[in-house]
C-alpha cells in the first residue's frame, strides 16, 4: 500500500460558489485525460507553439494540511460466540438465528440438549438442601440456647449490679457517718478542752481563795471540834446527873459541862463569823465571781461540765471507732459484690455456648456455599445457552441441530460502528495525533466524503517500518461496507476563507518583509507585475496563506516570485477537441459562448481556460 502526503483544498465550498465553473472543471479533467492519451500515443496535430506565465487568481478558499493513507473498512466492534469447554460434549438442540440477523446482547443464538445435566443438578441440589437444613437447625438450637442463657446472665448481672450499687451506697453512708463522727469528736474534744481549761481556772481561783481563808477555816474547824467535845462531855455529864439527880457533884458537873458547851458554842460562832467574813471577802473579778461560795459553786459546776464533756468525748471516740468498723464491713461487702459480678460476667458456660453458636454459624456459612460440583453443573447449564455478547449482525454461523459445537459458533459484528484500519508511513507519524479529523472516501461511496476520527496509532512499527492506525467512522456510512478498501485523508490543520498562493509565489524583500507579484497588465510573457507586501500565515507542502490590506479577490498573482522561473511553453497543436488556448496561455474548455468577457483566443480558436490542478481560481 503506498501512502502519499498532499495538500487538500475543500472543493465543495468553492464549487458551491461557482456552479458554472464546476461543470467546466469536470470537462477540463476529461480534456486533460484526452491530452495525456494523445501525447502518449504520439499523435500530434499541426499548430503553433506559445509561452505563458503561470499565475494564480486569488479567491477565498481553505488551506488544508493532511496525510492521505489507504486502508480497509472493518467493524469497530466484533465478538465471537463460542462454547465453553464444559459444554462441548452436549449436542445442539435448537438454533435461533441465521446469518444476517440483527441481535442484541443477551439474545439466544443456540441452545444445547441439557436433559441429563438437569437431572444431575436436581440430585446435587437435594443433597445441598439437606446439608443446609441440618446446619441451619444446629445453628438455630445453639442460638436459642445462647439467647436463654444470655437473658439469665443479663438478669443476674442486673441483680448483682444492684447489690454493688447498694454496697457502694452503704459504704458511702458509712464514710459519711465517719465524717460526721469525726466532726462530733472534734467538737467534743474542743468542748472537753474548754471544760478542762475552765475547771483548771476555777480550781486555781478556788485554791487561792481556800488558801486565803484556811486559817479561819482551821479556826472554825477547831471550834467545831471543841464544841463537839463539849457537847459530848455535857451529854455525858447530863446522863450521869439524870442517873443520880440528887448528887450535887454530878449536877454541878453537868452545869459546868453545859457552861463549857456555851463557851465552845460562842467560840465556834465567832470563828464561823470570821470565816464568813473571810469568805465574803474572797473574789475572782476576772471570772465575775465574788465570795467564796460563788467560787466554790462555779468550781463544782465546772467539774460537772468537765465530767460531762469527758463523757461526750468518750462517746464521740466510740462513734468514730464504730464508723471505722462499719466502713471496713462495707468495703468487704463492696468487694464481695464486685467479685460476684465479675464471676457472673465471666461465666464460662456462657462463653462455651457463645462459642457453640460461632462454630455452628461457621458450619452454616460453609453449608450455604454452593458446592463446587453443583456450581460447576449450574455453570455448565448456563453455558449450554449460547447468547450474543454484543449488539450487532450475525456474519458467520457454525451450528447445526444434533451436532456437537466446537470452536466459534457465531461471529457478531457491529455494522453501524465502522473503523478503517490504515497504515501510516513513519515520516508522517510525528505530525499526527489521535483525535484528528479524517475524511473517508471509497469507490463504493462515489463522491461522498465521510467524516471520521483518528483514534489509535500503534506505538510500534510493523515489519515494513510503517505504523498501523485506526480511524473511527463518524459520519453517514451508507455504502461503506465491511471489507472494502477506503482512502483516508487525516487533516492536520485546516483554515477556511483565506487567500492562498503557491509557496514559490512569496518572496522576501531586503527589509525582511514578504511580498508577492500582482499582475498590472500585459498578457503572456509580456505580463507586468507589481510588488505587494503581504503577511504569511499557515502553510503546507504546496501552498501558503497570505494576508494584506491591498489584496483583493480576483487579483492575479505570479506563481513564482522569481522572474526567471514560472514561464512555460505550450502548443495548441496538442490540445484536444473543445480545448482552446487563450492569449495569456490559460486553457478554456466548453461552449465558446460561455467564455469570460474579454477573453482573447490565440490561433483563431474558441476556447477559454480553467485553473491548474483542477483547483479554483488557479492559473497555469
């Protein structure tokens, strides 16, 4: 396959604007063929020779840079329907399609005889169901046993937690009681310390007062003793007198004893008076006590208060000891409650039952898995229904009822999704990339140009050093058939509505600017030209885009800016019938009555001219 690089100019756009010249150009092409045939056959007619300058007439057109390659139309999507190895022993029972049928993915192509296979599946499913049922029953029993034990366990935990809460509360109450007892002990101690201090203060005041009246107290005590002795003696004397009333001596003794009592009584009264006066003179002003009796009474009261405070302190200490003992008891109860809870929480029997459930669940899960033999049989049953793997058309079928299938049973191709497999020369690959627009033509589609997209370029060259590629057909593919040859033009760049001239028509001035030579007059080799400054744009292998404020559509531009080039020699004797040479060297083919106004025919002929290469607006 030979690939060439060329410049493509959009003929459709130009032909749409120049309908008359379209017909003339077709005649030109026919005439060119006739000319070539006449030259090759060596047939020459007598005539004159002439020279002319090759020119191009400016018209708005398009500039395209492209690569043309040849290829083969194929389906973009193709799939084969084959029989799995497991189903190759089964015969075909029914064929559902024929070559040319359109199918959707999943449509049945053919079915195989599966009567024996279905019996094997039925037997395997019964065995599978029995195993599954047994495993399910074991699991249900284990789960129910675990649920019952779990409820009992949870209820026990609730009760034990309540005991823990109560024990914690009792402990907290005991701690609160200890705190209160300790506070009471502190207060009792403080009260006792105050009572002792008060008692000691009063005792000191009492001792001081007692010391100050001790002499008077001793004197009173001595007087009291003497009085008692006198009373005793008087009683003795009186008793003796009464026993012997007539005894004067005893009577006198009784009277003397009574006199001594009177004296002793007087002495005692005097001592008591002195003691009373001394006691009244005692005082403890800092304590607000005046008189010995008040001091003594206060001391007695302080002693009683101290005794009571001491008793209260002892009671408070006992309460603290009792609270400490209660705390120890409550702590033991808390520990016992937690131990009972932990023991129930870690109830080993429950763990064993939980493990039984897990084991039975594992066995159930294993039982739920479809056995390999049943899975294989089911898979084989599915494989016995041969289905389309894609949407498309059946292009080949190899299945007969009663026969065993082997290899490809059917080939499906998508005739609506076409690609053209092409080969690209290595020197063209760097200029191309996927996503480029393509134009597809073929003998089967006539003059129709079908759009496409370059979607793949192989990364590795083939044995010939070229690269395979794929072009997806995007446009209307009517007439484009799988298997036919097609020509693909891969568009590298394309620009519409621009002026283009041959590359040789542009020259560079001394100041570095670009210019072309525009015709100002004359004909043939006597044409005159002027330099017109232009700006060049896109280019391809043959043409270049030019722009300039002085350029106008219809300007005639010399095809070579080198004045020593671009002059051609021709002969009207080589022209076929119906083709005439104009004075400027252009050819015109067609009805002479349609020649452009002002056309001058050389040699007396009647023929105007067309452009070079069949392109719009071209000169020779």
